[in-house]
């Protein structure tokens, strides 16, 4: 394969201080709060390294049990749940990314210890099998009996182990994964193609992706053979035929399988896998469309194209959101098409950030957009839905897609404050991306020193009198010597009007429409700066199939009306200022992006960003009628 862009190694990009870094730290605190003992408990139990017989009825019983059931992980991680163990894989993946991001030795030490304990469990199981449930689950599935997604759960563990190897450099994790692969190679070798097709219809998660990842590392023929054994032909062939095999199907069954097809193409060069991925995107996104958050699913099922209005139920699932972001990143890498960067951004701001509680760091499994929606938050140790896992992964790795390498230089694909340090073209290159939160708006903004200075010092340049209508960034370059390359800047879909781009104060001339790149080629010197202003506006986006029903967006930010029922609004959706006006635009030292209130309506109410909603009832889509 020959991708148009390449991602930089983990750890090359660091988040800068600010609100997004605060969300990242909130997630890290939760990751580290989960004890090793609880994460490993079910693995120990299956390996015969732990048992629990209670605390009562014997003369030696203590009155206080510090390791009693009240301290364990419950919900989907309980020892009574067939899906137990899925969180371990997500945890290892998140820990590997956190270590790479911060070089955090404490995180690394804990993760390495857990990998060592998993190796011990694998040895006790005979040297190959490793899971938080017994091998009999797999045999039951093969026998046609119902078990809750053992393949899915094993995939998460594989994923975490391979991330610990590729990102955190733990070779023992790779040894464990190779041993597990031996078990699966032998087990699947017993089945006919028809039997494998039956097994693959039972939510195998990202097993195909794991085999492709493993083959990419080892090059072993048995790992390549597993790729083709887990080729879900019934699904893939139908996609290639142009059939809509998604509507009303379980969305997060198919997306990981497509991520597997994508990775399979990358390691085998089998063009059929790439065509499968492209056919899926066409069916799932291009032809189906999506709601304002980017979702084409509701309640874990793909919605029918044009039938979204009847599906404003529990809302999008975080797992689907995260995995579709991963797929968009893959396609951006393959094609260099900025539309995929636009899609990733939409789902990041109105998915990853909106699914995470801004104070507790907890997850909302679903994110409703219908009238009177509410976010239902999980607890730290009592739920462990699948989305708990993708939450900690998503919030441990969102710096990774910011910059990518292309043939002629570096691309800035996401406008997330960060810094990259790489060696290229015979020199060290550093780019620091900073966002201006005073002369422009800043999502998730809160108290900051810069804001304190502008409200206390009268001799500094004045900030705008009213809330700015743009996002503004400065990229500062550092290099050990002058170096020539092309810096590509993604111009986002939501941009209204012409951007302002200046190098060292001199404006870059040209036309830079939304969903394009501004390419600047020059001999860069240390200290060069690039100023980028991206104008935005309040806009109404129609619900696919229902042109009189709209959601309001402030640039890339979906707004939530703080009402618990459907409200008909009066005005012109093509001129949203006839319906909404700025509200509470400034708070102390920061601007409140996305704060509005209604005007000229029967009853007024407020709008805030969807990602700021915590426990309030809210509504995203509103029918709008012209003023009589």
C-alpha cells in the first residue's frame, strides 16, 4: 500500500495546557483509579489463582473485609457477566497511550505489572489460552449455543496487549498475544468455511484487525491465515455488490470488522479489502447521511437513509462514534481527503467530548438528540458498559490525529492545541499550535491566566467588545537549521467566509474554501509563525429527510436547547439570528462559545454546547415555521 499521509509515532505529539488537556487529565485520573487487583480478578479466577468463599461462618472470620464484593468491579465486569474482561483490553490501550503522551513511569509500571500477571495467568492456563472467562465459552459458540460475545471480549484483550507492545514497548505483551493466536489458529482449523461463516455472524468485534496487526508485526504465515479465516464474506461480499446490509443491523458489530478489513489491506495488499472499506463508507455515511453529531446510528442500530426523524430515540452509541472516528482517520491517511478530517472533528467535538462528563469524567453510553433527552452517566465501578472502554481510549489518544506526514512535508489536520517534535529532512522540527481564547473563541474554555491579564491590565491590547466570530491559532516553528517543506492546513467544513492566514505577519494570498488544504511551501526558519483565523457563524442544519426540522450549530459545535419537550420555533432557519441571539457570552476571563437564547418565541429558553450538558434535559432538533 502507498498511503497519501502517515501518522507520526506515538509520543511525537503532546497536548498543550488548556481545557482539552484538562479533559485528558480527568480521563487519566479515572484510568489510574481502577485497581490492578480488580482489573485482574476474573483472569485470576479462571486461571485458578484466586477464589472467594465469603467471610462468614468461621471462627477465623474478620469483621472487616477490605477485599469484599462491595469493592469489586460490577456491571459488565462482574464475575457473573459473560462479557467480563473487556475492560482490561481497553485499559491497557489507554495506559499505553497515556505513557507515550506523558512518559509517565507510574502508568507504565502499573501496566507492565498487569501484563506480567496476565502472563502468569496464561501459563497457569497451559501457555496459550487467556481470557477472563473459560475456553468453554468458545466451544459453546461453536456448538450453536448463545454466549454474549466472547470473540468481542477477547479482541479487546488482544488489542490492549498489542498496544502495550507497539506503543509502550512491552515485549512480554507480544509473547502473550502470539500464544493466544496459536490457540485460535488451532481452534479455527477444525471448522469448514461454512462453519466459520456461521461463527463470524456472532459479533467477533475486531478479531480481523488483530490478526492483521499481528501479521504486520510477525509476518508469520499462520497469522496471515487467520486473516482470511476471519474474512466475513457474507457481509463483505454484500457490500461489494452494493447492497444495503446495514439498516437496522447492530452498528458496532460491523464497524470493527471494517477496521479489520482496512488493516488487512495495509498488511496484505489484497485490493479486495480496500474496496470493502470504501463500499462500507459509501453505504454507512455517503448515501445514508448523518445527524448533526455525525451519527448514522440510534440505539446501536443503523438508521434507514432518510428515516432519521422516526429514530430520535436513545441516541448514538459512544463505541460507534469512536470507531467511526478511527475509520475516518484511516481513510484520511489513505486518500489525503480533508472531508475525512472534517468528519473526525464533528464526531470528536459532538461525540467524544459530549459523551464524557466534564467534572467526573464518566461516560454516557448513549447520546440522545430527540426532544427531552437526558444523559445517563455510568459510575466508576458499577457499570462498565462497552462505552466505558472506548471512553478511556478516546480520551487517551485524541492528540494522535492532529499532525500527519505527507510526501512534501507536514499536515495539520485537527485544530487541537499541541506540539509536535520530529526529525525530518535532516533536521529537528518542532511545531507548537496555540489557540487564542481572547481575540477568538475557545471550546471548553474556563479560567485562564491570559484571560486574567486582559481583564486586569489596561495597557495590553483590548479584546473584542462582543464574543468573537472566529477561531484563531498561531503555529510557531522551531528547527535546528533552515528547512524547506510544505505545511498543509485543513480548512474546515464549517468555515464561513475567507480565512485569514499570515506567515510572519504577511498575509498568504489565495482562495482557501471549506474542506480543502491551504498549502504553504517555503524555507522555514526557527521562530517563523503562521497565524490562522477561521471565521464561523451560527447556522441551522436540517435533519435528513425533514427539511423543516433543524439543529443549530456554532461553527463545529452542536447546540442543545435546555428544554424537556419539543418546541416549535418561529423564524427563518437560513438566517438563524432571527431565532437565536448571543447569551452569557462572557464569563470572567473567558468567552462562552456556543451560548445562545431564543428571541421572538412564545417561551424563551437557552442553548449551550451539547458537550457542556450534564444532568439537564435538552433537545437538539426543532421544527421551524416562518413568522406569519
